[in-house]
C-alpha cells in the first residue's frame, strides 16, 4: 500500500507544479482563490511550498 500512496503523492506534486507554471504569479492566497474559484491553485501553491 505504501508505494501506492507515494505514487499518489507524486501525482499531486506533479499537478501542483504544472498548475503553478500555468498560473500567473500572485502575491496573496486570497488573490489566487479569487482568480480560481474552486481554490485548486491555492492547493497547488501550498503543495509546492512544502
């Protein structure tokens, strides 16, 4: 089960990196959330920063 979790984590990280590359750099999480109604970019930004 552990390898599956690691693959899922890597998939999330890869998606976060791709989203960050596509999104315009914004200064505040509120700005990102406003630009992306469902908050997906906020999640991506949080994943990358960790």
